[in-house]
RNA sequence: GGGCGUUUAACUCAGCGGUUAGAGUGCCUCCCUUACAAGGAGGAAGUCGGGGGUUCGAAUCCCUCAACGCCCACCA
């Protein structure tokens, strides 16, 4: 009859079993259901570039805890999973792969072929990533899995772009981009890195027009950009140059007359000569200066391949570095060269080609963030308002500031990327002069009257010629064909990845409707029903580095498209760092592979630790070790191992275990590649011991119960009739349940794990189970003990489930076999799975501080006896007499329980009740906390014991003095809250009593 | 440069105005007691980063200095 569990928890079997079980039962699938309150989370879609790392484990564990908890609470809980196409990251990974395998660039294989290769890559890695997510126990609604390039998402992108274009929020403009002249593409800021590089610092001078012998000097690190100079700039209050402001100089290479302007932001009188050349098309600062001084020219001197274009006059066609020499030489010849200084300068490089970045002016698409001309709030303002008026709340609150500060700049959002992988910009263009304007319309023929599906605009191209732009909405392939037939050409660029990510909460839920046919096998297509049922979502869980890139933009598009916020709460979790406080990243090579942890410690342990880490600090450190593949020793990672500096590690062995290994292996991690000669280490961290041990503790507590459930009969448990330790346990259970629920509501994840752990381990296992052992042998007491044990364990498994779903599900099953009906105070049939069990709550009336205080007295007693016993190494043969004169109520409570208190304290002889051991025998020790007499005749070191007592008395007296001074202080008594004053009075009485007992005992000790 | 955070035991972190500052790991002693050695019992270990202030009372609030880190901007 009693179910026998294996001795230790084996995570692997459980993980496999329950993943299948949960999915087969369809517990994670949510359908619109008006009878339940919805709770939705959309996953921050991982990039399809590669493997999951620890940050994903953290992020997704927290979401799973929330979604499982809400599901148990009876919400219609939907966790929408998916992945992100991650434009540049994915394209560059595949480009590199193609190049390493076939030595072909993307231009050589062509757009269609490259995109096809990326799709192949994506299919492979999407499967892998989603599989990894499943292994963590993520209870996503897998049938709704989305990818940001799915037709559903594409429709949303098209619709959004179309509306923004039509409403004038999207415009075409120039912007300086990071240009990779080698790959001939622009790269995002985060795809560049800065490195100190040997360079030069040249000083030149230009002659001021109409002022003989007047020169003005400036310095530069890039002389070739002189070809694109369109001004010299000085500080408006710089006395050296004041008189020259407004005059012109002649740029010697091009012969252009360029003005000397004043700009207090660009020019710093304390730097260099105080005068700076202005090259708006090739320097970000100069570009900003040009925006403030639109009257000066903006001259692009580069071709996409990094050679000088026709604006460079005679230097046309030269590579930029050759041009640099030539330009400098010419200045020397003209006597305008003022010297060169070798200097180490920080230079931006492209991460992908490792070549220097050129700031390059190009046409880009933008979303206008500024306030509108009609005075209504613009997109940025609207997005800010949602947070300032509290519709969207940040947890922790301080992060609202990052969001608001960034939006307050109202900088336009550049949404075009010169890539092939992504949502193509849905705009077709044709030069105006090629259009038949005689009909009085620029519109393409044959589509007039379809203005709900397209929008037209005019703009200027690079050369200042008119260009007709036509933006086409979704579901309008016919229009696209008409346009193409008439010579309109689609913009080659794709949209910023964040543009589709920004729509994620509503695009995945069915906006813009109407329903689409199922476009991918068994995946459920969203529609207006899902949109209505699950939007807005409940909580967004993410990390702070994408508050502006992603969070803000989701709010923006939610408000713009749906007129409704995308989520009510944003929880920002800490960022993981390594043992040295550095952020985990691929380039640092200090990441942890979560699957290594799952393998070694179990998914529950990983999850437990992730939850423990998620407090409200912004960083959390995670020291990690490599596990020697030969001897299983944990070798902590050191700083010098990072950044790929250590390719191989030598195992130092483990002296404490007498292991001298000395073999070599390759450090592990999510981003390592294989070393053909030595094995790659798995990773581990002692931090995960706690979770693994906790799972095992739960396992064995259940195991204990199952071994003692014979004859179990469900029945009502009447609180009033219960012994004190039961009342205590139920009080603790009710309290724990209440505070855990509150912690979840407030996103205090680390509190959740700590509270549950402490309750289970220190209270349920260490005390209650120990105390129950005696009762389980007593026929009269056994039934109640069984009911309480089963009922409390039932509650524990529910509380644990969101954090540790696998072990709790296993134990739920085992408990279900032995005690299918259980519960407090009344038994009920248990649900078929912990996964769908009801989240517990217990009557407030169970919580009794008074009972808890009485129990604490007993604990003090037992601990005191154990301490003495331990100090003198009392073995069974030694006589150890204990008598107790606890506070009367406590004594009365536990009188009947001496049978278990004695073994608990590990003592042979135990009498409870009023003290009868007077006079105390020589060598007795008094524990003042509980007034217990422990006698070890002849065994005590009296001098040492006296000294100990003196020390204790001194400590107590110090405490007493503190309390006394407080209570004698009128201000304290009058101004502190009454309960605090009372607390102090109680403390005073307590301490005085303790001191009296100690002193009495000290006298005895000295004979 | 702007913003934010951290500094408490050897390590990783709780505590955030009120008796003698806690946990896990590690360390020391004892115990393989039929739930659990991934365990049990006990112990040692901290001028709460430095300095100043507010308060009857400060690890906790304020100021300041220092170190470390993260985000954003920037570096002719």
C-alpha cells in the first residue's frame, strides 16, 4: 500500500515524463474563455542566432513562474512563445558561415539565395531554441508559436507601416550611419567596437579670404575629410577668432569658399587650436552642427566602396587612405601643413569585417517622434504619458526613469537597415520625371480609387530630383504588380528588427485581423477573438538594456495601432554578471550554458536559483566553474581565462579529495566551438547546489510521509482540537502562503524562493516531521498526524510548483496515489496534476503569533539542550538529566509531548513540568532562555562554563542598558509608536529575567 | 559627461529606522539515528566601504569621499 519512492530525486526522468504529460493534456493551451480572467505574457522572443544562455534561463524562468502561478489561480493564462529574426545578427552569422564554407560574399551568392540560406539556418535554430526552452519547463502555449517573419507578423508590419506612412509619421531622410566599406553596408552601433589604434593628428591651416597673411589653424585625425569640409567652426566667445566669424576661407583642394561659423557646442576653445573643421557628411558631431546651421553645405565625398567620389575633384577614385596621403601632401606643398603628431586614437571598427567604420551619409526611413504640428502629443509624448499616468507600471519603479528620459529626447527612430534579412520596406518609387504627369496625377495608372490600400508621397532623391513614393498596405499583391509593371521599384532595404518586435504583443495575438487561414501546420492562427481575449497582456519580463529599444516601442505601437497599452506591468530583472562583476556576453566569453546546469543539477535547481537571484538589484553575480571532463573537479573560472585568452585549461585536481589530475581541457560555455584535440568542459556552479538539495529534500519529505501513510483516512481537521505543534505548523503554512502570494503579486521573486525554502526545510522538515515521528507510532494520534502531514505537504507542493514544476509534479503524483483525498481543514479530491492544482490560501484565523511564540520557547529549549550536549560530547552512556520549568503555558503544551521532545533534543532522561531538581547538583548548567536544568555530573569544565556565563551576562547587560536608556528617554516614550514602546518593555522584562537566571547559575557554578 | 546601482561573514546575497545583524555555500566538532550524508546536531567567523550629519535610537535616512559595475551619450 505505501508507495516506495527511490531514495534520491532523479531530475532527468521527471523532466522527460512531465514535459510530455503536460503537453499531451494541453494544459498550456489557452483559448478565449469569457468565464475566466485573462493573464497573458508574451515572451521576449530570443534571436534565432544560436543557443540560449543564462540570461534567457533567468528571463524565461520568471515568466514561467508567473504564468504557472496565475494558471493555478484560475486565470486564463496564456504564454505566447516565439523567436525573433534578429536582422543583422542572423544575417551576419549566416554570411560568415557561407564565406567560411564557400568563400563567397553575399553579393556573390545573391539576395534570394542568401535569404534562403538564412531561412534554413532559422529553421534549425528556432527548433533548437524552442526545444531548450521546453527543457527549462517553460509552459508556453506552443501551438501559438510565432516568428517575427511569419505571415501574421508581416501583415501587422505592413499595416503599421502603411498607417504611419499615410499619417505622415514615417518619412525619408538623411542620416549618418556606420558604414562598413568592405561589406558595403551600414552596421548598427552595437555591431561595432572601438579600439585604440595608432593614428595621426594633423594640423593644417586655411587662408582667410580677403585678409592677407591671416590663417586659421585646425587639427584633424582624418585629413581626407577636408575634401568634404563645408565650414570652419569656432566658439562664439573665443576672443582669438571673434573677428573672423562670418568671413570665408577657400578650401585648397576643391576651391570651395566655406564660411567661418560660430557654434558653442561643436567648438571647444580649450581643445587644440580652438578651431574645428566641419564635415557634416562624415562626422556625427559635424552633422549635428549642420543641423543647427542648415545654411552650410553638406558634402558627401565617399562612394559606398570607400573611394572618393566626384565631389573630391581630382582625388576622385582614390581609396580614402590614399586620398589621405595625397590631400596631406598637397597641403604641405601649399605650405599649409602645420605638423603631424603620432597619436593613439579610438577608432570604430565593424564587428563583422573588422575594418574601420566610416561615418557615411545615406537615405534612411524614419518614424517621427516629435510633437505634432497641430499641438497634439506626438508618438514619443503619447508613449511617455502611458507611464506617467500609471497605465503602465515598472517594477522596480526606478526603471520608469530610463524609459521616460530616453523618450523625452524624442529622437526620430531610424527604421531602415541595409540588409536582406527582414521585413522589406513596403514602398515603391519612381522618378517624377518618368511619370506621366500630364494627367495631373502622379499616381500609378489603374489603382486610383484604392486609397485605403496605398498612399503616395513625393520626395527628393540623392541628386535632388523628384521621386514619387508609393506605400502599399497588406494583402495588396495586385497593387504591387501594377506598380512594378509601371516601373516602380521597391526599396531594397529592410526594416529594423525592432520594428516588428515592437508589434509583438498585438501582432501575435491577431491584430490587425481578420482571421487568416492557418498558415503553418498545426499552429493556431490568431484573430480578433484572441486579440480581444488576451490583449492587453499582463506582465512584460525583460532586462533593462532594452527598455528603450523594445519596451518603449511596444507601448508606442500598441497605443498607435490598437489605442491600448500592450501590458500593464513591466518587470525588469537583474542582469547576470560573472564572478568579477562583468556582464555575461559572447565577446567576453563568460556566459553559462543553462543546459549544462540542467544536466548536472536538474531544471528545477536551475529555476530555483534563477528565482532566488531575481531581487530588485540591477546586477547579480554568478561565479562559474568548468567541470574537468576527466575527474569531475570544479575548476573556478578566473579572469585571465576570459575573452578567449585561455583556449585550454589544465585541471589542478582536488587536493581535499586527493585527486591529482593535470589533464587539459577546453573551457565550456554556450558559445564555445569544439577543440578537436581536447574535450570541452561542461559548466557548473556551486550556486545550484541549494536548488538541487531542496528538490531532494522535498522528495524525501514526501518519501517519509508515504512510508507512514498506512491506514490513512481522509477526514476533517479541527484546528481547535489540534496539539500545539499542529496549530503552529498551520499558522506557519497560512503565513507562508499569504506572504508568498503577496511576493508574487509584487514581483519579489527572491522572497518567494526563500520563504518557501525556509518553511519547507526549517519548519516542516526540521521540526514538524521530527515531532510527528512519535505521534505516528501512537494509534490515537496517528490519524490526525497523517491528515495534517498530507494536507500540509499538499499545500507545499502547490506553493513550490511554479518554481520547481518537475519535482512537485512527481511528488503530486506519488502523494495522489497514497492520499488522493486530502486537504485542510476539509479533505477534497486532489486535482490530476500540480500544474493545474488550485493555488492555496488558508484562513487568516490560522495565523497565531501566540502559538508561534510558544513554539519558539520550545525550540529554544531543545536547541539549548542540544548545545550543551554537543559541547560535552555526551554519548549514550553518559548520564544526562534534564528537567524543565518552562513558562507554565509552554510546559503545559508540551507535557504530553515529552516522548518526542526528548529524542529531538537527543537526551536520555527528560522530565517536563515545574522544576523539581532542587537544589541543583554540582555541575548543572542553566539555559536562561527556557529555564531548563541540564545536569552532567562530573563532566563539566566549571571554569570554562563560568567564563561562558560571564560573557553571556556581559552581553545581556549591554542589551539591557540599551533598552533601559530607551525607556528612560522621555522622547522615545512619547514619540515612538506604542507597540514599539511595549516591545521594549517586554524586552526589558525578558532580559532582566535572563540575567537573573544567569547570575543565579553563575553563583551555583562557583559553588 | 548624464543616469542608475552596488559596497554587510572567506564566497554569493538577505535585512532598508527599534532588543544581542541573518541565510546558503565554505570552515571546525560530533553523528551513516529506517525520509533525506544532496542528510542531522552544534560551533567559530562581521569596527554592516571611509568620514560627517539627522534622530531618543542608524547597517537602514541625508550629505560627502572612495572603489566597483551597468545603461545612455560622447571622444576635432
